[in-house]
């Protein structure tokens, strides 16, 4: 059995290496690659993805998993070996259902889609991507159809990023959340809007980057195993547990852009850096779902990075970095500025309270597209209509509408957005559990100390990697299922105070 397990691990390691090389090509495509590299790059990434897929669906892998079944059954569910076999088997059973040829074509298609979107967006030209999106919708449906027995056609697509989460349950939890959020947004936006002019002055780019990276390191982001570069659409990526990178974008006239994107991506990166090093190169060495991943970016960006306590410690340092701009701005005014709530058009700029409404619009639209209730050509209008009804806003163009997010242009339609709101819900669940274990955490944040929180998250959430599904992890860490109570409590407490609700 030991020999068979070693053979399985060796095969998984080679697959991991191919995927890591593809990830590096993708990182380069989004950071430093000159435009002329685009056509070949799409093909190269497709080739690597296809090789990895072919290696993984090799019948020899299936045979090893069969032979290891009796060994797995003798082990504890939580043991590393049992978990590796279990998680690999689930991935394998899914992977064999998708032909390698289809995946290769799909990756080539999305690489092309990304390039077209990158040009169509500044040109405000939805027509330029309409055909690509039509094909994406077709291919997303085809992909889902490879998995028989689903309840909703989005379920197999959701399962890729949030395993075991179902469209029906997500719709239910999200609608509970919407019922709570709408009156809060209403009550806040009836008031005088917060003044965010203090953060909308001119700030030197290098100083912005330096401040953000200092905070990320104080949080616990390890630069011996990471780095930050600039891109258009910030993301985190990993080539091994020893090389977990983040990207950001800087706006000279908006202090919040680079800072909070750095803290957000550092949260993602700390999750990956915190995974048990013994899992290196195996399927366990990944965050377990997009929802849990997003819970960690949101914890560090919002629950910590936009808290009053955090800024009691860091605001004097920020004032020292930007004395001209901030010397006359009180902490309270700054705190209100970075937590300004407003109805806005752009998801990535949205505040904590309205953010989830943006996500719900996207989820609903993609479910409608998959259900054949909404055609691609009608998508821009449907988008504008939902923003008018849900957020009371009409976008002046598709740049601030359906062209704003990369997801549908560079991936599937379906399965890409639910993780953001699941993440917000889960962030409060986990932070609540951490605070119950260590009530001193909030006071420590006010002193610029994050070791207790980071340590608790590492032990309870990061170390297991993909060993447990999101639902299992939530049950283990919080003693109950996915629920919105702690998140709503968090929002009501924080914004109740800020806006005297
Ligand atoms: Zn994120």
C-alpha cells in the first residue's frame, strides 16, 4: 500500500508541476507580457492544461485509487493519507467526465476571450465580445452536461469553485441576506453621505505601495515566500507553498485602491502560505473553496483592515507617510471615509454593505442565462435594469456595466460569483469563532498585533488546506452550518455605530 500511495503522490506531483507552470504563464500574461505574446500564450496555457488533464485522467490513476480504497477505509477520515485519497478520488471522478480535448478548447477560448475583453472594455464595445460570450455560454452548458444528475444546471459549475454548494441553497441563503441588507442600505443612504475627500487627494504611488506592503507583512504575509506586482485586475496566485504572489493596482488619486486590494490579496495569500507544508505538490495544498478563500481576503481587508481599532494604531503611521494630505484629517473623519456606504456601479469599488447586492445581481443573471431565460444580446440591458431596480442606478455605459468584471470573459458563465458573498458570510462566522477562543483579539488589533488571530486562523482554517469541504470546515470551526447571523450582526454593529441607525 505504501508503494501504491507513493506512486499516486508522484503522479499528482507531476500534474501539480504542469498546473503550476500554467499558473506562472497566466501570472506573466496579466503582469509583464507584451501584447505580442498573447496568441502563443493562449496556446501554451491550453497545451499545459491539456497535458495535466491527460495525466490526471490516466486509467492508472483510477486503478491506484481503487487499490487504495481498502487502505483508506482503515484510516481516520481526518488523516492526511485518507484525505489525500478522498479528495483525489472526488477530483478524479469529476475529471474523467470531461474530455481532455474539450478542456483544451475551452482554455484556448477563454484565453482569447480575456484578450478581447481587455480591448473591448476601454472601447466600451460589448458587440466585440458578444460572440465570444455566446460561445462561452454554450461551452459552460456543455461542461455542466458532462455531469449527469444535477438539480440545477449551475450546480456542476458551482462545484468547481465551491464544492458541495448548490444553486438552490445559495439562492435561499442569499435571499435571506438580501432581506436583511436592503433596509440597512436604505437607512444609510437616506442620510448625508460620508465625506471621502480625505482619501481622494493625490498620493505618491511608491509610498502607497510601501505602506500597503508594510501592513500586509505585519498581518503575516511572508515575503520570503511571496511578492507583489502591478496588474489591471488584482489577484493572488500560487506556484508552490513557497511562492504565493499577489498583484495590485494603484490609483494616484484614491488611497483606498491599492491599500485595500493589497490587504485583500494578502489575505488570500496568507491562507495558501498557512497550509501544512507536508501537503506541498498535492491536491490538499490548496484553499478548499472560493468561498472560504474569499472569507480570508475579507477578514484581513474588512473585518481587520477597515476596523476602528486597526486604524487607532495605523492612522498615525499613515499620517506620517502622507503628512501634507492627512495632517488636518481626524481619525474619525478618516474612518468614516474608508467606510463610506453608497449605491455605486462598480462591484470592486463597493463598500461592505452594498457589495453583496452586486454579487447577487451577477449570480441571478448567470443563472438566468444558463436556464435559457436570458440571451447574451439582451445581457447589457438586463444588467442595467437590475442595477436600476436593486441599486437605483443607471450606468452611463457598459464599461461601468456588463464589461466591468473579467469573470464571464475568461471563464465559465456560472460558478464564478457566489464565492464572494459566501466569503463575506463565512468571514464573520470564522472571526466570531476566533474571538470566542481568544477574546483579546480585538484589543490586540488596536495595538497592531495580529499573531493571535493569524495563529488561530492558521491552526483552524489554513493548515487543513483542502482536507475538509467548506461545509465540513464551517461545521468543525463554528459548531453549526452556513448561516448569516454573525455577518448581519457584524454589519449592524459596525454601521449602526457609524451611521447611528
Ligand atoms: Zn478575493
